[in-house]
C-alpha cells in the first residue's frame, strides 16, 4: 500500500508533465495547420477575379508597344497557362498545324478595357493606391511624406500594414506610380524616383505647371510605367501646352517628348 502511494506521489507530477507536453505538441500541430490554411487562402485572395478571357495582359495606358511585341508577349503568356498544358495532353495526336491554329485563334493582340473590379474600400475622402508585384501601396492623402504598404488584397482590406514608407520629399497629387519597388511621384515642378528598398532617390525637373492637371484633382503629373520607361502627362508652366514625356528609368533623363496644343 505504501509503495502504491509513493508511486502515485512521485509519479503523478511526471505523468502530468508528459500529458502537458503531449497537449502542447498537439496544439502546435493544430496551429501550424491553421496557419498553412490561412496562407493558402491569402495566396488565393491576392489574385483578381478571372475575366472572360484569361489570356488578358494588362499594360499602362501610355505603353508604346508594337503589335509584333504584343504578339510575342501574348504567345509567351499563353504557353504558361494551365489550359494550354491540358490542351497538349488531350490532343497530343493532333497535327502541329492544328495546335498552331488554336493558338492563333486564342492569342489576340486586340487592345480593350475590361470591367472595373472592386478590390477594397477606405474611409478617406482622398488618396490613392498603387499595385506593384502583389503589394498594395496606399497614400491616404493627396499630399504628404508617408505611404502604407500591404501584402495582398486581404491585408489591404483588414489594414494589416506590412511597412510604412517615409518619402524623402512630399508627394503632390494622387496620379503617381509604384513600379518595381520604386515610387515615381510629383513634387512641386519635378518628378522624384525613390527606391523603397535601397532608399535612394533621383529626380528630373519638368517645369510643370503649378495648377492641377485635371479638374477636381490635385495632381500636376499623371505618371505611368512600363518596360520602355516612365511616361508622364503634364502641362508646362505658363504655356497652354499638354506634354507627354518618356523618362529613362535608370538615369531619370528625358528620352522623348511630344507637345500638344489645344
């Protein structure tokens, strides 16, 4: 009887410890599974809803791209799609000419505008949001030094900030751009480039008008980016001229400019 009491006295704490460790391990497994499930849902939420034509490629409105290059990009994009791999499996017996005809039929270089898709809502009466590589960058005012960064649509809507970017110069307006981790924005009469990773900046003076470019807007520049450079739409100071300039991404030098009078 005494031996049984001694075993119960000294063995119970160890048994409780083993049970506690087992319970903690089980909880960790459950937590890891929930985190993995949440990560999968988050990855899925980063994709925009599919359009009627899943071969659509989005480009800036000022992009200067030849039809030959569009066809090349379109073909490369088409080869990476899942339904093309399924097409190869299902119709491996078809002649290669038939496959080429199928590609030509589905890969069109037509330019069109899709339907607007609501990504999220903010309570601010003014501001802007820029999408770059799956990350949203939000300025909650039309003038300021700070920009909020979010990873994916879900974190944008739940206001889970990934980083707060502090710009070296204040931005003007809302028609700026973030491209390849670099923000291109208007500041007084110049365009600023600021690398969000290296924190290095550069600028080019454009002699822009200090008046807003659009009605009911505070923007002096309208900036778009694509593979050939940075495109800027602005009005020159003291002149009734609308200018479109293309700026080199590397050195922020003017590559070309076109003026249009009213």
